[in-house]
C-alpha cells in the first residue's frame, strides 16, 4: 500500500479551491492532514 494521500490531497485541494467553500476547505484540509499522517506516518510520504 503506497501513500497516495499527498496526490489525493493536492487533487482535492485544487477541486475544492475552485468552489466557494474555502472556510470549510481549511477545516477539511486540517483534518485531512491528520488522516494523512495517520495513514502515511509523520511526514514520511514521498511520492
């Protein structure tokens, strides 16, 4: 299982950023960072 959350986060960010929910996006991104760390380890994701 590779760590695709980085790519997924970038994609989600790009998509959400085009809509007018930036304030929610901030919360989503922070939560996603936590999820991402839980899945990938602490800043271990390369690729």
